[in-house]
C-alpha cells in the first residue's frame, strides 16, 4: 500500500501503460468494475449469468440476454477501441489544464469530431461524480463573471462597456468549502441567468447541506431571508490586502478557473461553459489524489448516462 502523500503525484504514462496498455487489459478492467457487485439481467431480473469473453459481456442463464460491460454507460455504442478511451481519460485527468479536442485528436489518433465527442462524454462523467455530494461545514459563496468567445457586437464603438455586477458576461455562482483554518476543500460552480436572492437560494439548496455556515460578502442578494432559513449566515467585507481573509481563497479558485477556461479551450460559448466548469471542479476536488483520478473517473463513466453528440442524455 502506497503512502497517502504518494497519491498526490500524478500517474505517469509508463505506469498507466503497464495497467491499461492493451485492449485486453482495458476490457478486463472495465468488465470487473461493471460487474464487481454481481449481475442482474435487465430483461428478466435473473441474477445468474456467465461471461462471454469474446464480447466482453454477461449472458443471462435464464433468458440468455447478453449485457455488454459498455451498455448504458458513457462508452455505450462507441466504435472507438476501449484502449483509446482509457488513454483519453488519462490525458484529460493528468494535467490541471486538461486537454483540448485538437490535442486529444493527435494523442489518440482519431478525427477532431471524435475527440470532441469523447471530451464531451468524459465531462458528463465528471459532472455525474460531483453531483453525488453537497458541500458542508463552512462554505464561502461568491458570484463572478466568465468571458465567452468574442461575438460580433452591434453596439456603437464609443459606447462604454459595463463593469462589475452590471456586465453582460456569463454569470456564475461559486461555492468553496473550507477547513477550520480557512483552507480550500471542495468547490462547486454553476452558470446562472442572474444573481437574485431566489437564484442564490436555489443554488445553495442544490449544492450545500442544510445547517452549514455560509460566508459571503455584503452583496444585497446574500442578505435575503431565504438563506437564513436553512443556513447559518456570516458576512465578511473582502479586503485583498488582508492575508487572513477567508474570502481570498475563493477569489484564487475563481482566478484559476478563468485561467483554465481562457487557456486550454481558449474561451467557450455559454452553451458549453457549464461543462468546462464541471471539469475544473472535478479536477480541483481531487487534487490530493492525482494518481487515483484516472481509475476513479472510469468508474464514474460507468455510472453516468450516455450522451449523444449534442450533449443530450440518451435513454
């Protein structure tokens, strides 16, 4: 058993290839993970079956229905070899900057369209994994804006641009749980249409456990009674020169998220922004177990619903 701090070191390509370097190794691993808790036939409910190695599937002993290890997962109906899927997962998770579809195309030897689709499916698995839990304890909440891909403007050249909370950039609510010393633990980010009190309360209900302590700045929407109903609420006026400010960490996390969005994908359209926010949070929330991320993500992809090319959940 490795020491805990060894998990903070990312898996290198040689270690990964040793575990998942062939199609056979990947298929065996996927099969073992898919059926580790046993088999249940989706057609007749029978719990007895046997493995068909040539198809990497289970066959029901009663009705002879065959269930592929890939069926109903993110890998569903994929024609791409599993070894390329695994390699794509490695490249997506190994670097905090992620990987663009263009670079992934080169690394695993597929078309750009396929690489883009693979990236989309993997982000769906990341979203699925983080939706299973809520933040608790002390949670810092703030609002911010993300720039998207520049679009042609019909406004007059001399018209001044809005700044701050009046801007028309993409609006995002961010929550960051912190430990007793104020250091970051886990993050959640959600794209919203506005920063009204009802929107913030809805975000809190979905992402923060009742009874948690929410810490915010003095923005009026945070002062609503809606938050006080289910949470302990504290305020702090942020001072960037105050090293003891708890709010400074959420600003750093937001800054890192913006650097990621503007870096690897070079800005994204509003329609795709949430997926990239999910990717950033997934990687941030597992930053202390870097070596385990690839295998954990594979497990999450088994539990997530398959999506089509346009990001719509299938089935």
